[in-house]
């Protein structure tokens, strides 16, 4: 199930957006647009490295609720450009064959905007006209505790934004990385408590009709679509 975005292997939510007001483009920038009647769920991720005025990296756009995935192979760079102050003009290629697409990236108070200037040519492509992106470190805010679950196929970081990791919370963040290609999916959910003891035993997240469940005591990732189990992976919690 290809519902993941190309990204880095680390997830941390430590600082507010204002702390990242620097115009440096280096980092993994991600954004998501929710489902609407006219626009299905989509995600855009840019993994960028800046060296002086030059930038390079990868462009990955997943649209139509994961049915259309325009992402490069692992380690492949399909984006490059030149930085001018808080903006950059970039050229990107599509994994569907389209070449030479152009977009403008602008950073304002730690938030990046994507504006498509020219569609890729000589092949198919998927690319949004406009998008808002934030560095992965800025996904949730300033407070909370995170832990990382390691399985054979996935690296999943869970962050409880309400304080203690085992505190009841309705705003828990999930970042799951598929180890074989460093693809990543970010979700927001809530803790799950034991009916009898009322203690927090896990966290649950929704992505359309797909449910992601992370059990804390058993160190398990469970992904279900209605009654069908798509993924069941046991692992261990990374030592702090």
C-alpha cells in the first residue's frame, strides 16, 4: 500500500515555528491537504539540501488518496534550483516521465509556499499548483514527548502533545517511515485506554477508511482497512 511520502528517517517536534524563521532551505518540508468533495487527500514532500545558493533534493507528490504516487527512487535527486534570499526557483522531474517542471519556493516565518510556474513536459506528471509546507520538526508545536517504534519494515515515531507519553490525549502525532524506501506518512490521532484500568495502552489514527494502531505494551503496529489486516508488525521501542 503506497501511502507514504519520501522523507528522512527522523521525527522530532521540539520548537515553535517562530524558532525556524531562518531562510535556510535545508530540511524535509511536508504538507497535506484534507479530503474535500472536489479535492481528494494529497501530500507533498520536498527533501532539500542547500549549499550556498544551490539546492538539490527530491520532490514527492502523492494524490488521489494514494492512488497517484509521483516520487523518485531511493537516493535519486529529481529537484534542483537556485536560492535568492527567502525564495528559490527550482526545476523538477516527474517519475511519470515529465521533465523540466518549474516552481517557486518561498519561506516566510518558517513556512514554505510552493507555487507551480511551469508544468513538466515530454511526459506525464502530477504536481499541485500551490501548497503550504512545513519542516518535519514543526509539525505539532512545542510540547510533548515522543518515542520511536522499530519493526522490520517500519520506523514509527509517536508524539503525545499533552505532556507525558502515557497521558490521555486527543492530539497524538504519528510519523511512519517505510524502511525500504524512506517513505513517510504523517497522521494525527488520539490515545487508546484500557477499558478496565483506564491506563493509556496505545494510540489510534485514521487515514480515510484505513486505521493505524500502535500498541505501546506489545510494541506493535497494526494497520487495518475495515476488517482486513494490511500490516501487523511487532518490534521494540528505541532506547532514548
